[in-house]
């Protein structure tokens, strides 16, 4: 059994957002959360697209190939996805805005200042 790797992303409020990283195409539990499509770079990981979902598995697990940003993220080198369970919609909204502000993912067109 492979070991789960944790990645911490910087948030605009100065805190870190902890997530677990998996290869693209991994199925997930049907839980709400935040996800980050990313690629490995020399100094760590680069966020290419991030978002939120009421059901991570439907959005970026089994439903990943139907995601509107999947092709663009894949074309920019996305190989992995980070996920974290976040229960309430208002928490997901806040975390998504903060992560977009600090990470400025290339494929996100909304929420990036």
C-alpha cells in the first residue's frame, strides 16, 4: 500500500492549507472539498487549477475527464491532484478565494485577482 503524501499550500491569510496529493484519475470518497490540479516543479508543486466541489469523486475523481478545466490543466502539465475535505460551502468559498489569491493558478479565470 502506498503512503499518502501531504502538501501544504499557502493561503492569503498567512495560514497553510493541508491537502493530500494523488495521481490524476484517482477515485475519491463522495465528500465535499477543495481540489488543486498541479504539476511537480523543481522547488515543489505548482497549482494549475483549483476549485471546490460538493462531491470530490463526481467532480475530480470518476468525473475528472468531464471537468471544464481538465484539458487545459493537462496541457500545462498537470499530473496530480491535491484534495482536502471541507464540509461547509462558506468554508470552501473562503479557502478557494484565499488559495487563488496566493497561488494564482494559470488555468483559473475566475477568482484570480
